[in-house]
């Protein structure tokens, strides 16, 4: 696989982590037109979606609780609701 081809699929994986569904539709069009291959495309999207989901989960675990304890009163959340 050439370096430029590898960079294309790597950028698709990063894009899938950020905005998956929109990129999947446009990549499906490029696949149908013959610009992309099926197997590397599927692998790139699986890796990108998985890494994106894990990243958002970790951000939620580490950031959400302290944020809601500090600013939860804006949303009607009290410390009693957390327990």
C-alpha cells in the first residue's frame, strides 16, 4: 500500500472518530465510484469509530462529574441528586 493511500485511510479513521455518519455516506459514494477499497475502508471506520467512542467515554468520566458538581445548579442539579 502506498504512503498516500495509507494517509487517505488514516485521515478517514480520524474523521470517523470526529464525525462518523457524514463521512461514511461520502466515503460510500467514493467507494461506489471506485476511488476507495472496501476492506481498508471498513477497517478505518471501525478503528476510528471505536477510538472516538472510547475518547468521548473517557472525557465524560473525567470531566462531566466535576463540571456538574461545580455548575450543576445552572441545570437544577443539587448534590442530593448525585447520591
